């Protein structure tokens, strides 16, 4: 079981697979006023940076599930490196339908809401693992500016303008699901640069090391087209944030 290989190549050097910087991740952890010993579930945990740093900085315990064997292995190594391997665990698997055996105080899905079939479905899935009064975290894109055409939306990597909402509408959509938005931390363009531009050096180094790989043509094309595409579209139009929700 694995994710498409292109992600494993382009994001192999990322610790955070979304436009959050380490500072934003720490800000989010502090904003949630996590108690030591709080249990956190993370669906689509990537390379585990959220759980590992929150275990180190705030004393949480947690479990992450991710479909990428490469990222899951990196998460386990990171836990060892930060000395928190006794407090956080990482499972390689499909998080669709995953419900924790023991309920958690925080249930998160950052940048992977397709796991539950969209934002509403993922909130419903996370709610099954949550203690009463617990917090759900959803990391999701929104439009900073509404794309003036479907072509611009596609330039941002979306299928359609309707894939995402503007920030006020996204916040209102949580209301409609009967959740209070109790906190939010938003990425900025510098954070987008860290997420997107960091892929370019990784791609270049991978190409230099693997010139004859079947995938080299695709990675070469991507390295050529990505910087201007990113600057024209994603960087200008797409926002990203983590929204903390509590059921009413
Ligand atoms: N939350 C992490 C990773 C976000 S990237 C972070 O913010 O750094 C999206 C992640 O979802 C990738 O690590 C990918 O491997 C994982 N993923 C994709 N589909 C999945 C699925 N069905 N079940 C579990 N993980 C999945």
C-alpha cells in the first residue's frame, strides 16, 4: 500500500507536508492549550512532525496513521531523534475508516481530508475517535482570492473553483455542521514557499542521482514547470489553515 511515487520523490526531504512552518505548528500546539498526557490522533500523519514535536514540547501522547511507508518510517525515526518514541506511535496503513481503540482529546487530519471523502466526512470520521468535549483539527485549503476562471483554479492544482471555499464561507461551513470554530492558525506565503520551493531542490538532487530512472522525464518536466506555475497560481490564490472545532 503506497501513495503515488511522485510525492515520495518530491517530498522526501520535507518534515512538514503542508504550508505550515515549524513555528506555525508550534503556535497551533500552544493555541490548543494541550495538557501533558493529552492523547492526539493524526490521520494522514506524514512524517510525523506534529505528533513528535508536540510530544517533545507539550507532553502529548499520540498515534499517527499514514499510507506512505517512506513517510511512516521517517516519522518513526523522528520520534527516536526527538526522544519521544515511547509517547508517539506511527502505523502504516489506510486511515479511511480508522477509529481509535481509546478515545482521544484531539483528533486531527491536516492536508488529507480526502481520507474521509471531504471535510464533512472527515469531521464525522474523526468524531468517532473523540472524547466528549474534544477538539477536531482540520487542515484545509481555501481561496485567498477567488480564481477568475476554471483555468486559474486548475493552475492551482484544483479540479474546479468549487473544490474550495473562501475563508469566511469555509468557517461558516463548520457552523453548518454544528461545530464551533474555537481556534485557527493560517499559513502564509512564506510557508507556502517552504512547502513548494523545497520540492525543487529535492527534485533537482533526485534527477542528478537518478538520470536513467523511468520517472526522470516526469520529474524533469515538473521541475521546469513548477516554479512559474506555483508563483502565478498557488502562491497568489490558495490559502491554507488549520481549524480547531468543537461539537455544539
Ligand atoms: N498531515 C501531514 C501530511 C499531509 S500530506 C503533514 O501535515 O505533514 C498528506 C498525507 O496523507 C501524506 O503523508 C499521504 O501519505 C497521506 N495519505 C494519503 N492518503 C491516505 C490514506 N488513505 N490513509 C492514510 N494516509 C494517507
